[in-house]
C-alpha cells in the first residue's frame, strides 16, 4: 500500500502556540482513524521495546500522528511538565478529528510520560478520543512517578529525569544564544555521575537544573499530596473519563502498583459502561528500561524468550484494541482475555478475567521468631500461625548510611530483579523467612504489611520488600514499598510521631505475580531506607528536600510483634 508522510506540520493550540506534528497516513483517499503519540523526548525517536510497530499501524488502516509536546524539540514555547498537556492534548485531538483524511475517531498510545498525557487527554472528556493504550505509566502523578503511595520522594526518578530534561532544554536554547555551552557540558557530566548528584544535600539545591527546569522547585515544594497534585491527577477525575484503556505494565516498573490501582479504579468509576467494561491489562516481567528491561532479561534473572515484549505480541494487541474502539469491530477482541499476566517463577503467560484474580485468598504471614530478626542470619520467621510470644526488634537507622537500592522498581540502569544478600547482611535490615517450601506457592496480587512500630524520632520511614529466596541462597526482590510516618494517616495532612509511642501502620508493598517453587523460601525485609529509590528521611520532621546531612539525626526504630502486636504480611495466594 502507498502512504503519505507530512513532516513538522504546525498544529495551533487555543493560545496560539504551534506544536510540531508528523502525520503518516494511508494514501488511498479514504478517511481513517488517527492514532496520536505526544512526546517530550522527540517525536522522531519513538521506537522502544514497548512501542507498537508504526508500519503495522499504518498498514492496518490508521493515520499515525507524532507530536513534540510544548516547549520541546520543534514545538514552540517553554516546557513545563504536565501544565499544558491537558489543553494541548484536547486541542490536538479536536484538530485531528476535523481533518479531511480523518474519520473523526482518535486513539492514543505511548509509554511513560507519553502515557501520562493520555490520561490527561482522556480526563477532558473530549468525545473524539475513543481509546488509549497507556504503557508503564500512571493516572496519578504523586503516587507515581514523582512521589510514592507512602509519601517519600522518588528521588532517583525525579533527579535523573530532571537532569535529563534540563539538559535537553539547554541544548534546545544553544542555537538561540540562550544557554551556555558549559551548562550543557556540566549537565551531561551530572548524568554521567548521577550517584554523586543523588547523594548531594540539600536535595533542593540544584541551581543548574532549575535554571533550565524550574518545575523541579515546584515538585520539591509540595511533599504532601496537596492541591498542586490533586489538580493534576487524572485519577481524581475518573468519573469524567469515558475512554476504554488497554494498560500495559511491568512487574519491575516504577509505575506498576499505581497503574494496576488505576485499572481497578477505572473498572469501577469510569464515566461510561464502555469505559468500565473496556479496561484491559497486560503485565510482563519488565522494568522501565526500554532496552534490556523490556525483554525480560536482567543481569541476574532471565525470564526466557517468551517474556519479551515481542513475544507478548504488543503490536497485535494495540491493533486489536484500536480496531474494537475506533473502527467498531465488535469481534476484534474475540479470543483474547481482559487480563494477561506473566507469572514469574514458572515463567509463563496466563489469561485471566479480572485483576485482582477472582479466586484470591488473602493470607496472613505473621512475623515471628525467638530472638532478634536483624540480618538474614537472625531469628526472624514468617509463619501462617499467629506468633505465640511478644518480641521487639530494634535497629539504628542512620540517614547518613542508608540501605542502598539494589535493583527493584526504578528507572534504568539498575532496575529489575537483583540479589539482596548484601543488603540482608546489614544490622539495620530485619529479615523474616518462611520454612523451605515443599510445594509451589503462587502469590499474585497486591501485597500489604501491617506493622506495629515505634521510634525515638518524631518522623522516620519504614520500608518493606518481598523476596524470593532461591535454594542457592540468592534473595531476589519481587516487590517493595515504604511509609513515611508523618503520612501514616494521610498523604495530604502530615502528622508527626510521639517518640516511644507504638503505632499500627500499613505499608503498601506493591504488586507481583510469582510462584515460589519447592526448595525456595519467602522472605520479608523491613528497614527504614531504600536509597536512592526514595529520599532519606532525616528523622527531624522538617522539609527533607532542604536539609543537609549535618541536620540529620540517628533514629532507634522498633518493630513490635506477637500476641499483643500482631505484625503480619498479607499475601494474595492463588490455589488452583
């Protein structure tokens, strides 16, 4: 088939700003649906492990439209993350629907920031937007990516992304004489030495970054989920969203817990029956990385050939979904399940009818053990029977010596499954392990941890990881979470602790799907830092982003367990 390509078409927004847009469409004279991708990373650089094949989209009878968001690459004005994407997305969709080659139906696709803008456009309720495919992304910017469901700053994500976007902005300004070449070189050096940048305090002292991306100051000025965040949240506008969504997620992606929560929320709260019933979900063993992590291959864990995004048939999944909602083909999704999950451990794909799974049993695994649970060599146990004795585990949390992030749900380059053995050798990490399994045990769904805790500080953090311990001793992380104690009641209204008082808290430990095989053990890690995945709590109850290391204090943190304080891990068990 023949096709037409138009480069850098200017689409004018309601305030007169022009956005550079590429249009690639079939050359047959017929009117066709349009598929829109809006990117801050360059509309000409869209290929990654999660993207559908754009040639296949055009061959399937769609116009493929790719746009530089405001203030990036060939588009006019300045880039302020999120601020203009609602109106700009709506205006672009309306422009597309009015083109003589478009039949009036528009879909959207794309990963990460390219998914955030989809939810923003859907929340406008613009009728021409018929379907979206948000990939490794979320509908709530606070819970993911910039902060977390537990209230901590996603430090690695925020700083890495801000440095990258500041560097892009500086490069864009160079030909105009509005940037110093030395600034570009210094920002590039910051990207090369990100570990050092992440350790700098105060976190907010990044004058070169904020020179080109002032938005970073706004993020750090709003550590609570206040009006700054709720006004930008598409999730808070779920009842205005009438657009079916195919959500594509990765078990080791930084968005995954929120993305699956979004899926559930839209199934219940979306504005129309089509939107509620039209929600679909694919989750693979992927991280946010668009290279290795998109193929299910990690330095310490290979999930097999079937784990790749290519084997997962993401391009046909996009086309079938768009055919159903943009072309009205009611049979387009026949033979495919609403939910498709990669089950780790057995490393197989499985079709399901809903998330969470209909036959989930939530089972309490009690924290137990006669003696201290510090380190993997301690006495900590995970038991399905309630603990018979009261115990208190104590450790020193020193923010100047935080527990390091090893793999897990971060941006590249060190995301994904990784051995936690070095972490578990630290005295400030409590480990609770099950007996060696004699039969497979499947854990699929959301994971939570009920803890009874106290501290010598007025504020501190408690972190948690679920770990699969292999027969050879490798301790491979599956999911993680944390809670900042000032946020234990509300993300919007912080409340400091009374030192020494015992509090019951709930930590969201994320989501997973894993079969623990015979010979393996389950393990829970509890500590007070996971750095730089999250920022370090200084333990003094102030503005963490503006505190120096000299301001930080050591906290004596305690986890209480037993009949009086039934601390327990709550796991979603599947038995079939």
